[in-house]
C-alpha cells in the first residue's frame, strides 16, 4: 500500500477558518458588546483586528504554500505605505464560509477537516491584560462554531476555545459546545490562573472533558499565558512568530504534556484524548525517552515519587496523545522513531501550509503502509472519536 492508497477517510488534522468582520460582534450579547473584537482599516487603509476601536493586529491574506508575501505586507505597513487592497474584499470564500469550505474539501483532496480559528492565534496574546474580553471573545467564537459544526454535515470539525482562569465558566462553555456537537476544545498551553494544568483545582474540568467525550487540543500561537516572558521579545514586532520561538519550538508544550502525564491527569482520565498541532515533531523522540526516565531520576534526588503511574509515562502518551506534522518535517522518518502517533496537517489556508493533499504528499514523501491510514485520517478520527 502506498500513501495514496488509504482505506480510511482522509481527515486533515489542522485547518483554519478565518473569522470575518462581524463574527465577534454578532455572537456577543449587548451587555458585553464593548468587549467584542472588531475589524477595520487603520489610517493607511490596512485591515486590522480592533479592540475598543483601536487596531491591535494587522490582518493578512495568506496564500497556501507561498511565504513570500506575508512578511512583506507587514513591512510595508511599518514603512508607512498605504494598503494595496482590502484583505476582506479578496478573501476567498472557502477561507471563511463553512458551506464553501465543506464543498472545497473534495478539491483540496480530503474527506473532512479539523478547523482552528485564525486571528485568535495572535489576539489571545494581545488581550492578555483583558481577562473579561478574552472570555467574551472566546465565547463568541464558541457560539459560532456550533453553527459551523452543523453546516459541516460531518465533514467540518471546528474546535472550541476556552481558558481555565474561571473553571465554572470553562465547564459551562464545554457543555454548550458538546451539546452543539463540537468534539474538540482548544486550550492555551501554559499556566492557568497561575497554576499548572494538573492542579487539583482543574480536576473537575478534566472530568467534564472526559464525561462529554471532548478532546483537548493545543495549537501553536501567541497564547495569553505563554511561557516566554515578554522581556525576551520586546525588540520583536512579531508576537505570533517571534524569532526566539523558532529554536525553542514546543518547549512550552513539552512542559504541559509532562505535567499532564507525570502528575497523573491522563492516568486518572483514561478517556481523555489530547491533540498537539503545528508545534513540530523533532522534539518527540527525546521527550518520550526523557519522560520515562524522569520519575526514577526525580525519586533518586527527592526520595519519593510525586505521582505513582502504574505504566511508563510514554505509554500514556502513545495511548492518548496525537501530534500533527508538516509535510517538510520528514514524517516517515519520525514515524519510524516514535510510532503511529503522528497525523498530517495541511494548515490550509496558511502560507506555511499546502495548497492540496497532493502537494502535501509530494513534499512528505511515501509513508510506510503500516502507518498510512493512521497518519492520513485514523489519528484525527481517534481525537474526534468517530469510531
């Protein structure tokens, strides 16, 4: 069997749905309308996400597989040049319209796709000092994705978006999402309310996730609680893709995964499934080796174990965690090292993504027959619990 001969449905584990100008306003109640994100041109005509009427981030029109224009447009704005066009006037319909995206899947080459937000990969960080606004706009997205789930007709799987600063609020959000058919929930990868994600205060959140059969997913982005202190990037105008984030990719994600595994969250909640998207995979072989050695090393220095997992930590990872990978990361080579825990992510319509499944396969190269079905859909299906 070659990579082109998959026998299971092909599911892209990492797509994006662009939030259009009226989304947050239309899905926020009147009492909180002043906290809803908006969109509008700045003084030079560049489309921006706005908060309180002020631009907070530049909007860009991305072209899958083409990184040449994104940074250039940002530099033109910094140089004081006027916008050459409106991003939203030229936004292709499959980028933002659920029905159009559903119909575009066949052209792209897949049966279904998981859909993350777009601008939220940066605005979450930009609202880090506005906790109420964070929840208001996450809730607006969550109301929207229930509609997307319905319009997807079993082919679009949008993710909800919560943080754990207020556990009652988070549990209420995921219950509403589950009632609307949503199967995945994006969680910022960092401390919540100053506490580790395995803290006992969050146990009822993880219990609710397991009870509701929801998968927790983490995605690259400038989260409000990012591990890297702002002082490290005060000279960098790219909060969503800072220079220092590239050589330290997934350091924060490794900390979160180690916490959830070594402090027993996955052991206590064997039905909890976890997805990790766009955070590379070259760290995985070393991480899986180190996480198995960690309890013994810690016990030798500290005299006791913090949490006694009956299985090797890596077994919880292999059973409950799946990781997305770009085509250019040598998926076959990493599959040989870590086993069938990887899944493909086309990242459409982002510039670092691929314009089609054929383009992904051409760049990724052949995947061993024993891993093909899991890589091109089976592991995404596992996260979604499609059976």
